[in-house]
C-alpha cells in the first residue's frame, strides 16, 4: 500500500491506501500507536476481504482529547478532560469530508472508527453520538472509565457493528478502578447484543500492553470482513 502524510486543520494525518478502496478506517493515535501502524496495516492487508484506506490522525493530549467527560486521575496525577466532543467534531466535520475529496471516495463509503485503550473508549462513545460510522473497534478500551456503565445503559448505539477486545490479565490488577474493565466489557457486550448490534468480544493473551498493533489489526479485520 502507499503511505502519505498530510495536515487536516491543525492535525497531522497518515494515510495508507491502494486503488479503489471499499472501506475507510479511521484511527486516533499518539506517538506510541503511530510506531506500529506500518506493521498493523500489513496485518490487516493479509486477511481483509475488502480493500481499504486507513487514516490515522494525531492526538496531542491523550487524556483530554479522547475523554467524553472530566474524571479524576486513576494513575499518577493526570486527570481526564472532556475533549471527545471536539475530537469527534473534527472527525465528522473536517477529516471525513477532506479524506473523501482527497482520495475520491464515495460519499456513502462504510467508515470504521477504531482505537486502542482510551482511543478505544472514544470509538465506542462516538457510536452513541454520531451516525457516521458503520462499525467501531474498541480494542482494550478504557471501559473502566468513571460513569461509563451508566452511560451505555442510558444511550442507544448508532453503528450497526462493534468489535470489542480485552487482554485476559487486564482485570487482574491491584488498581480497583481499572480492575472493573472485565465486568464492564462483558456488560458492554450484553447491552450491544440486546440492542441488536452485531458484535464480537475477543479475549487476548496477556495484559493491556501486549501486542497493541496486532490487537488493533484483528479488530479492523473483523469489521472489514463483517461488512454486509
């Protein structure tokens, strides 16, 4: 696939693309995630049934730009902001129109939003707040986030498909807040199923920091291969 870097608004973006993509994948990423994008895209290429373009956009302040609402620190002293609405506005109002024009994509091309950790939570939150996405990937998502259980119980998802995953060791932590992640991801799966959303919950070996690129690839592959 070809690779190109460019700026949309004030954000750095990286696109991986080939001729005539059938689906558009969007992924928020910081420096850590950007370091494994090349390998991740190669993994997706091997198993995807549909051609695709993947566009990653850079996140400067992870805890602020991807958080749906303010919350107290869980580790260290860094609290969480409430920048998810602004970030989603960038995706739907700037990034998607620019990408469709730049690469000559169909207006109705299926769009998948996915990400790792807090970007996974952002992706799940986005499907409750926009109908722009046919599917979302919450890969090791931060569903331990304060108030997330109440939020998903009170809102209806707008995407038709969702991929969830978690490392088997992620809930086995001494941090009581983050240890909720296992029960929360199981609850998320049940709520999505009850809402009629096609979904997949995959349990991976290891903890939160094991093979994030491969885990993201598996999520996007599932969405690509389950597109109607």
